[in-house]
C-alpha cells in the first residue's frame, strides 16, 4: 500500500491510497491472467474486510492489471481507494 495523502473531513480522516497485489510470472508468463484474477479477488476481499472493521472504503476506483519487470517479470493488479476512519478511533 502506498499512501497518497491524508485529509481531515469533519470527524473523519480520509486516506487516499494505492493498494497492490503482485506475484512473479512463470518463464512463459502463462500464469498472467491467473495472477491478475486472484489479485482482484484478494483486493476485493480486503476492501470488504476493511469495511467490516470500521475502515470505510468510501471510494474504490476500478482494479487495474499490470505487468512489470522488477528483478523478475511480475504481474498484478492495483486499485486506488479512499479509506475513511473516525478520528476518535485513533490510538493514544
């Protein structure tokens, strides 16, 4: 996860962020679609779980698949999201 910015909004903080799922491709890259499909399912579940614990996912843009050469050739998916949480829920 990469945080873009955090802004106060009344009793809430809004966190604009990028959340990634990534995995290494096989030598012939035949697992590309599988990695991206699993990534969408994992991120979707993550956003649902965040909602259940009180981090409201107020805005999720579409899931964006990608392939990128790091040390290894990788594939994945990412989403841009705005998470909101109440200021009173911060740890002291």
